[in-house]
C-alpha cells in the first residue's frame, strides 16, 4: 500500500495549513499505516505528530525540508543582519510553489527534503538545523551542499523540482553533488503530480536523471494541507508569507488544491504509469526505522564531592536542611522525608533535585529572591532543601501530586524569581554551568488568535485599514458568549454589513486561522538541561532576546518527549518585594527580610478584611475585593483559601457561596459522603483545591495515585473535555462499586468536573499566599517604598500606574513630578520621603535619553536657577481652601500684577497679590544655602540651561515637547506653556523654515548650532517600562499632565515682576544661564488650566499626581446628585444613587452569565458597578468606549461589600482626559 513520505504541517510557519493532529486524523481516515512529516527547517511539529500517530495506531516518520542556497554566498548565514538577502526574499525563493521567482544571477534558495533513517540520522538532522539557525538571524538561514558534506550520516535525501529550478539558474550538477555527499543508496528522486503546466516535462527530466545516476524514484504529493477545503486558508498564509493580498498574489498562490493528503488509492491511480515509484516509496518507508520513541535524552548529573553518590549527597544535605526548617524535626516530618527520598532513589532522580538546589543556592548567594511553587510545594524534601517555602507536612499536602511511581515521568519544579535582570542572572548561570549546547529555553508557539487573525485576514482580503481596525476590535472581546453575542450583531453595531461577501469570507477564514502557528517565541522561563549535546536531541535556534537559545519544542512537547525542564518564572511581584525591601533597608536602620516578617500582623489582616488591596499580589481584582470582606481573613490559611477560591473551578462548581455561608455559620457543614470528611474538614465540606479532588477520587472511586495524576492532567489540559468524559466513566463505576450513587455521586462528579475549568492546587495557593502577605505587609508599613517598587516594575498586576498612584496618595504617600534637574530614570524616594517620578514614566522618551538626563551635562558647575528663590527666601504658599503648603503641589501663572495659583491637592485656584516689600525675594549671593531649602542638588545643577540639556542629551523635539508639557522643564523658571514656547525656541532650525518637513533631512540644528538628532528609534510607552515607536502626533501643543515637584516651584521663578537678575555665565557659548526669555514672562502663551494640566499629564505619562479629574467637576456633580465613592459605604442599601468616575476596569467573566462589571474611580476611591445583560445590550457602545461614565442605579450593601446595580448609564459631559483602562482581561 502507498505511504505518504512528504507532508508539511502548519508548523512550517505560513507554508502549511493543517495542524499535525489534523494530518494524522485524515491519514487514519484514509487508511494509511505510515506517514512522514517534513516541516520547513525544523522538527517543530514532530512531537505532536508522533503523539497523535501513536494514539491512532500509525507509524510517524520524521524529516525536514532544508533551505539550501546555491549560486552565491557561503550558506549558513544567509539573511543575517546586513545581508542583501532579507526575510522576504528568503521566503519567496524557498517556496516550492514558485521556483522561478528569483533573478537569474541572485543566490537561489530552494528546499531539500530529507528523511531520518536512524537514530544517528536524527542527530545529524538536529545538528545541521542548529548550525544553520544559530549562524543566521532569527527565522532565517540556509545551507549549501558543502555544509552537508560529512554531516548527513543516517539521512536520506529526496530531490525533486526545486533542485531542477536551481540547475536552471546556472548551478549545474546539483544531483551529482548531492549523490556525492549522501551516497547513491541515500538519495531518491521524488515525482509529484499536481496537474500544473510544465510539471510533466520536469517529471520526465527527473526520471531520466534518476536513471542516469541509478537512484530510485518515489511518488509523493508534497502535502501542504489535510483536505481540499483548507486550500483557501493556505492561500491566506501564502499571502501573509509574501506580504501581499489575494488580489495581487498572482502566481505566488498554489495553482489548485491538489496538495492535499490524497488516499492511497488516489495516489496509486495517479502513478499507475510509474508502479516502481509506488513500490520504492513503500520500500523506503520500511527502511526508515527511527521514530521519536527514544531520543536518547539524559538529564545531567550533579558534580558531587568525592566519596559521595548523587543520592548519598542528596540525603546528607536534606537531613541538614530538615533540621534547619523543622524546629524541632518531628517524627512525622522525618518519616515523610524518608519516604520521599526512597522514591527519589528508586526513580534515579537525585541529580534533578541537586541541580535545582544548586540553582537556588546561587540565587541566595546573589541576593536573588527565589521561591518554588506549584506541585514542588507538596514535597518535604524540596522544603528541606530551601527550594520551597511552604511546609507540606504541616499543611498535609499530597506528595503524589508532585511525584508518583505510577506516573512514569519527571517531576516539575517551578521557581519564581524577580522579573527582569535578577531572573536573567539565574538563566545565564545555567547557560554558563551547562554550556551553550547543554542548556536552552523551551519555546512558546505563538498562534493566530482573535485580533491577530482578524488583522492578517483583513489585510490579505484587501480591506481598508479602518475596517481592519473595526474587525480586529470586534473579534472575541468578551469571555462570556450567549446566543445574542453573534459576529453579525457586533458588526452591525459598528456600521459594517455582515452580509457583504467580503465580510462573510472574512468570517470563514478567521475561524480557520484560529490556533494556526504564527512563529516560534520563547517560553516565559522553561529551561531544558541535558547531559551531553542538547542539539542532538532537538534543534536549537536563537531567541529574539540576546544571549538566549531556544529548543524547537514547547514545554508540553518537551514533557511528552521525556525532556526535563526547570521553570524559572519571572514574577513581577517578587521584583517589587526585592526592590521595596532594598529601599527600606537602605534608608533606615531597621532591616527586614521576607523570611522573618511578623506573622499574622493585625494591621495587615485589617487592611485585607477591608479589601484595601490595590497593588497587592493576587487579591486586587474586583472579585477578590468583593470576597475579602466576606471571608474576613485572620490567619495565613485564610489567605491560602482566598487565593484559590476566586477561580473558574470553584465558581462554576458552586463552591464559593457555600464555603462563605458555612464560614459565617449561616449553613451547616455537610459532606456528600462520610468518607470525604477527613479530606474536606479543613475547608468546611467544600472542595477548593486540586489535591482535595484527587484524594476524593482515590477514596470514593478507588483511583490509584497514577490514575489521580491522570485526572489532574486532564483538569489542566487545554483540550480536556474528551479526557474528562473518559475519566467520568471510570469515576461513576468506581463510586458505584462502593455504593455511592444518586445525588451524592452527582455532587462529587460536579465538583471534580468543574475543576477542568481551572482550579488551584493547595500547594500553589500556599506559595502565592506567602507573597500576598508580604506585599500587604509592605503596603501597610512602608507604602512609599512599596509604591516606588510597583511603579518601577510595570507592567504588573491588575491596575494601571495611574490608579496605583491615586491609591498611594490616599494612603499618605507624597509624589513629586518628573523634573529634568532631579528625576532619575526610575522612580525613587527623596530624602524627605516623597516619591519622585522617573523618566521611565514619560511617554516616547528613549531610555538612552533618560539616562543622559539623569547623568546631567558633563563638566558643568552652575549656580542654582532663579526658581529656587521663592522657598529659599522663606516665603511659603498656603492654599486658603485646604491648607496645603507643599510647594510641589502648586502651579503658578505669573501675571503683570500678581500670580494666579492652582492647588493640585484640592483643585482650588486663586489670584495672589503682587508681593509687598516685606516678602520680596532678595538677591541671593550664597547659592549653597538654597540646597537644603528644597532638598535638591541645586548647588551643582545637571543643566544650567535648556540649551545645555539639548546639547548634552541629543533629545528629539517630540521628547522635549513632552517633557515641557509635563512640567519637567519648569526648573528653568517657567510654567508648562512657557516651557513649550522655550522648547520650540531652542530647537528652532537655523536654516529654511520648512527644512524640518523633509523626512529625509539630516539632523535638525538648534538655535545655537546644537544638534538634535532626528533619530526615530524606539521610545517608552506611558504604561511604564514598555517601548513603542515615537510616531504619532506630538503632544507639544495639546497639554499634558503631571503635578509639580518640590522644585517645580520653579514655576514660581517668574512670579517676581522685578527686572531679571543676571546670574554668572556658563561655559555654553558664554551666555547667561537663565535668559529673560526663559522666564514665564517671556512666553505669550497663557498658563494651562487645571483640566489642561491633567489632560497633559495623562497624555504625556499616563498618570497625574495632582487632582483627580473628578475633583474638578465635583461642584457640578453635587448639583446633579452624584455621590463620591467613599459616601456609598455610608449610605443605606436599596437606595437609588448616582455615581460617576473614570472607567478603570471592564470585565465580563465567562462564569457571570453575561453580567458586566465596571470599576469607576473618582478622587475618593473606587466604586463597583454591576450591569445586567439587558442594560449592557441597550448601551453597549457607550459602556465599551466612554472613558468616564455616570451610573444611576440601586445601591447594594452585602456583608461589607458595596456596589451599584446599574439601571441607567450616561455619558460624562465635557472634555476629559483619556484614562487608561484594564478591559476584559
């Protein structure tokens, strides 16, 4: 019978339209017993193909299509940075569908299919692919025939029409070279019949060449998709690969749909005139005796001291660690450790534990926080070794959840490390210790989903950009879907006719695109280690991040292939804790560390009970905040429950409300069956953790430990429904054998089945609960340090930095705005305890420029600027409304007869008289006296003038304008609009007024012949820590935000109406340090209004440290009956109320039956809004898009939780800033 030896899957990345599982499923349907997968330049899909074939009873052969280069260059590095042959040319030239797309004299890229004949052949293939990948830029590379010489043992070459194309482009004798490299016995010529023009002419040439070189011919179909129906998707992928549309793709598209997986009978009929080709195909398949069943992988041994074995050394250090951890070491703990060590020895896993222990030791020595989580927390050995921080004996955690003899697989240890540089240190330690061929990261397969699929399909169909944006926004915006949530409805609401043929075609293709691999990414932290050469087990290739190498398989593929990984996961909150502790320990004599925080601190638990948890780890979401006042945690285990209870598993299993009711004593504790009491007693008869579900299966249905682990895998598997149905049959029969039927059986089944929707293991929840407590402790006792660390480690958590800052201000933290004379790149705490925002908060500001701003101008020793005079002279401004006297909170507009002053605390503004003789600021001679007045290094300013700043930093015009609009240039003695005026003066070109309109022009020359480069490199996004292109409208003339820093009283530098007092000269063109034009009076522009400042803040940095936008509208809102958020809790439930605010979260969880939840923020705090499906349906566009809303509804008060059930939602009139929102995530 015919065997298909040449199929490619979607893991050829844009050159295959079917997943490996779909190809196997179709092969089984068609009656194949053997099939081979040859993906482009890799074995990316081989594990999934192998696993699917094994379950289907098919034999899966492996190979690859290698990209070859002939006619120029040296191979390997084709497509490297600087190469004239880019990725687009590579993709086009290598396409077998278009072999003549390359100019005659250009280096030709073509593909050489190879099949693995033996274990040595597989090693050869992995090494070849690794050499090619690591020698080129990511996603590129090619080999020459010379590169293959001596490296192809165990491989079979299959040459065809692509080789002929290479010959026709001036490279004669390719078949002769290939036969010389591989040997005649290892070369076959493939014949394909896709019913295209000139194909049979080429086939006759190939048959003649095979006869001339005495090599066999094969019959293959060069499969690119499983069924003919997938051809439209293949065309879409082809267009994406070539960067074109269906309308303009032309001959790049496949001529027809013949490249599908045909049945053996079809292939026999198609090649009835070449029976020897069919026979040779079957004969070759029988020669290929390698599968992925045994890769020869081995985990590395740990180098133990002389006289020790792996297990003896592990026993010794575990014993020492147990005495350190358990004080005292109880008999129960000793027995558990002994039992675990015996199993570890039996399974020969000692080296694995030692290597993880070694890594944790390295982190401890480098002062890097490291904590194991997940199932490793179930192990007393891991606890004794310091890998985990939760006592599994004291918490009665199930060891089999971590390691079981029946499972027959490696344990999985996940280490949480601080995200960022500290985690990278740990990763590089493993690379260094185990070599560049002994360690690599696991891959992450990036697939087309929702919006990414919508955008690509829209482009291929030639949709206008506006329609593509609309289509991308409408695809899968919600978790919950009901019959009314149709694509047609969403499209109509956005003004798109769903009956248009193009839109219908879009919908069909979008559905087919879901889960198709797009490219290979990097896993968040999975590290694969190997004894010997990892590149003989799986090909390696460069990651996008420098210094990283990845394997071609993801973590699930590695697990299926028996390859061990250690997860080094970057946890943002650990980075926050590490930085906050460093700040505290550096600034005070009091020293704290996570291991010795006071347990069960009443202040911490009071804060948690009040749901004062913005910024805290795992308990800051709306649902968690609604649960905390009802659960009222008082001890550590309560936090374990809190972490685990708000998950889809417990919610869908209807376990949340029964647990809370039983905890309050409102309903009795009951058990579905008496045998469950020992398992569920601690959680009041309600299963909340995975371990409980596994124990329940073992007790009520007689599951073994291995069967329970299979249940766990089914619960955690993304496509678990079929596996769960199979296990349900086993559960029912097991319970029936033990007399458990009826309602009791159904209750147990519902509990177990619901966890397929995602539930936490108890060990995982306990590990996270430790971090919850630590973050709450730091917020309660060190709010400034905690807030600083939060801002410096964005993106992180549930809320945008704008909300984090407002919450911190309500907790008494003072913030100072960005200031070019005082800010650093990161946010930092000033000597007087305020948090100074860093340059990292400024939208579009490149880090290199921010670092130069922090460093200051070289060789400048300038006196303080005039802006210091107000406070240095002892003049203190006091707000007549709120009494604020913090200079950083005032913004001053100098006028002819006085000052117009704005208070950033209460938003009050007033006109102040011209200073009298008694309070005029005298000329200051001793500039050093000004330093303590503001607590700033003004005796040696970073920049004596704006010109000096521009010259020293190479700042772009748009960056300078953003800083000006934020008030960051106010230190030069002006307000924001004045700073914008001066910024334009400084960067004004000296030549043709219109020269800057030329995008190809060189550097812009500033007024004093200083260069401001037109570099358009990546900048910083306002969401903190994220880079983005600076393209887009400059914020210069719109207004931007941020509150004034203590030196921002700089704005008051212009309040003195006396003539300018000259300062000493600087070394910059011998000009005065502060010219009269630098003063506010030098600008004809009026100062920004309070709302303009806030709008400017949000546009320029995404945050404001001044008044909340709602504070400026409060008087008007009072007249309309709108309450502040903090008044809701003091209002009787059931009353009709109105509340308004910025929408900072929108959620529609799949477990909430269509309910939409909003969080509104005003100047007093947060208000929760619940919107019924019918209200949402009526006002969907408004609810989804308005940045500010007024909500009218009924106030609900339940067990300390306050919310408004909306009946009417209204737009907020007037101009408002665009406040960032966390939507549907």
